[in-house]
């Protein structure tokens, strides 16, 4: 969430930033409650000072009517203070709920724009194949080769579910293991295996709640939520913690199942495995010092890019405009891989700097080297990479005229030296 002092002291700046995001937030209500809260606190402090002075007078007074009268006055004063304290708690709760509705503010260098049409392509890597009749889209290729069973996925779970089969399942396992090995051995991340069910406060900490509750899977009886990404679990790994000086940056990588309700994307990308309710992803999360978070964002981006380069998959780097930023991001850069069969650029990683937005919600701070007042960390995350779309790109870029798929060289050691994925045994 935003620092309340920022809204109080620079409301016009915050309003201008929200206009850049093409959105609004209850700033007037926040400012009104903030003023009410501060007025109440001032009144409480005044009454407590009166009570303290009165208590001293009682201690010096002799027994009698005047002393009894003063004691009664102090009791009444105490009741008034208790009522005001309760009012302050109520205002605090209402103010906190309103602050959770305010999005993060975009960095000044984020390009302005109404929606994804204004995103900026920063650069390309590799030579994208031209679409042709000889390059099949992954949904046809994978089904014909016995690699994905869409029909039984729908039978078991409904639309946008599928079974990976045989070498396709092995390919996903190989990709996951290889990507985590790269991030831990070459990029110095610590591997975590996170829970995929989290409490509500964890979803609030990363900004998924309350705004995006209708896109998440929730078990009401236990009040547990299925994570949309490992970012939720890993960011909350340090929730309500004060990290020691000199221990930043902290870099974690985690593989997990991810769950997202795609009912709002009805009619979009209905074929294949591009947009599904359940998928696997390797996620990178960083906790860093504020003055280093810009550099850490580009380091994070390079970590994700290296995976694509090692796989020799053509991709482009896209800077998100203000109209396409997420609720929690101050700056976001996507990696989109080319899929010639689908004739589409597919997002496989979003690398974002959240500044202290998540850290304030999750109460994650660090001690400074100079022993000064603890500060909120800056959090960042990025996919390294998302599995379904990465596999789409491999299928469509590495397919051969006979329908077989060449295994990328970097993955062959993880597949027992296998160089080609042939047509799999029949689906009985």
C-alpha cells in the first residue's frame, strides 16, 4: 500500500499518478478519515494528560468529599477515553481498508498509455520464423503426436484443462529442473518449495486481495486460497519480519502449481494451453534495499532472458505502459516469446518492481547498516519462466516436417540424452 503520509502531504501528485493509470481511488475518503483520526488522537492525548494530572491530585488529597468527587471525575474521564480509543480503532480499520484499494503509483519513466496498445517494444532477440502452412499450431501438433490429451482433460475437469502425456510430461519436468538449476547455480537464488494454499493475509500482502478475489480459487471453510503464482507464498515468507542489516538482497526461486479463474477471458485463447486454470511456473522473488531496486529489476530481467537465450527461442522485451501496469507494479517489463504456429507473441515472464508497496502490506522491513530507523524493503518478482507458453514456443519453433520435435540442446542431458520427441504411443 502507499505511505499514508504521501497521500496526506502530496494528494495532487497522487491524483496525477492515478490519472496516468486511467483509474481512481477513494483519496477524499482517506484524507477525511485521516483528519478525523488525527483529531481523535489529539483529543485522547489531551484527556490522558488531564487524567494523569487528576491522578496526582488524588494522590495528594486527604480523604473526604473532594477526593471522592475527583475520583468519580477520573472514572468518567477514563470511560470517555475508552470510548474514544474504540472510535480510533474503528477509524483505523476503515482507513486501512480504503488504503488497500489504492494501486501502486507508476514510476516517472513508465510510458503513458490507455492500454496494451501503448506498450513499448524495447528490443528483439533472435530471428523469428515466418508463419507458414508447414508450421502447425501447438494444439494440432501436440494432439496429433499424442503429447497432450485435451479431450480427457475436459472430461475430468472441464474446459481449459488437459493431460500432458509421455514425453511432453517429461519435457515439462526437464524444463523445471533445468531452470531451477540455472537460477540457483548461475544466478545465486535460494530454492524454496512453497505451499500452494495460503491464508487471506498472505493474499492481502501481495495485493491479490481484496481487489482480485473473484479471479482466485478460495476454500471458504478453511479460508485458504490457491495461489495464482509462487510470488504470493515466497513474498510472505518474510511477512511481519525485521531482516538483519547486511542480509539483502535475498533472492529466492520456487516452482509451483498456479491457479487462476479464467472466466473473465471467455472466448479468448480457447485453443491449446495458452490460457488455462492450472499451470506450472518457476518464479523468482527478490527482497532488496530501496536504492538498489532499479538495478535489481534489470538483473532479474536478464536472469529470465538468459533462459530464453539458452533455449534459443526468439523473444522481445516489452515495457508496460501505465494503462497495462498491474495493481501492484510501479514498473513492469514483459518477455514475449515468438510462437510461429500460433502466430503470436506469448508472454512468458513479467518482471516487476513493486517498490515498498507489498512490503507495507506485508510489514517486511530491514535494519540499516548505520543503525538508523528500520526501512521497508523493496520487493521484485519475475517468472523464470512460465511453463505452458514456454513449451508452446518449443513445440512450434523446434517442430520438424514429420511432426517430431527437436529437443533444445540445453535440455538433452535432463532427458537422458534424448534429441528428438517422436510421435507417442496411441491414446487408448
